[in-house]
């Protein structure tokens, strides 16, 4: 998706150690026009999967997942990092290592919003090592729902996440795949 690549080149900042800062348009401040286009592109790619729900992780995955959910007219569920007192008993819980936070995060989904009859698309901001997405995959499996697709706005293909998910035999889509960071240069 050229619009996204242009935005990454203009505003993205490589911070070293495989970390790309995209806070100016996706992870802290949101560019709504760009997220609308991201949502349209994911909706185009996933429209034939007969999904019933989109799942993402709190918080950076919410904007692109919501944009897609609005176009596909599907509910969006996001895995919480902390269990609120209002959440149903026995939530689906997985842990994932966060590269940008440098710690383990909990991902928690209420069984009220993820049912065995659901057909789920996982959408997230990044696909790198796939640790967060694998935790979301495990949550879908725990619910008994069927995982039908995975999408990431930005893929860092050199980190092997796509290969770690190939066993799922479902569509895996990314809108901008970064091959490398050479001398702080972003290479698609």
C-alpha cells in the first residue's frame, strides 16, 4: 500500500534494535484518513472470508482494526492488558513478550465476546516476531472459534513472524513489508 509506505518513509523513525517508531500516525497519534484507507484495504483483502468478528490487542491495534471492522460491519474485540472488574469470569488469557515495552504483557478477552461459532480475523499494527499474534491465535483456539485470517499494518519480514504463523494455513496479509533497516534506512 503505497500511501502507507510513503507515510512510513516520511514520518517513521528507526530507533535501532529493530524498533520502528510510527507514533505520529498510528501508535500514539492517529492519522484518521490513513487509518480509513488501511481499513478499506484490509476489508478488500478479507471480504470473502465470511468473518464474524475482528480481534486485536490493546492499544495499538485498535485504530486499524476498528477502521476495517467499520467497513466490514463486524464487531471488534480487543484483548485487554488488565482485567477490569466488569469482565466475565474465566476470561481467555495469554501472555506475550512485548519488544517495545521490554516486558511480558497479559492479553485478556472476555468469553462474552468470543464464541465457538465465530470466524475471526486477527488484525494488529505490526507483524515482527509474531509473539503478540501467536498469543491472540491461542485465545481464538481457547474459545473454540475459527481463525480465518491475520493482518498486520506493517510487517518486519526479517524477524520471521510470517514463517512462525505459516502452520495455520490461512491468509496472512500485511500492507507494508519492511525487508531491512540498513544504516537507519527503511527498505521495503
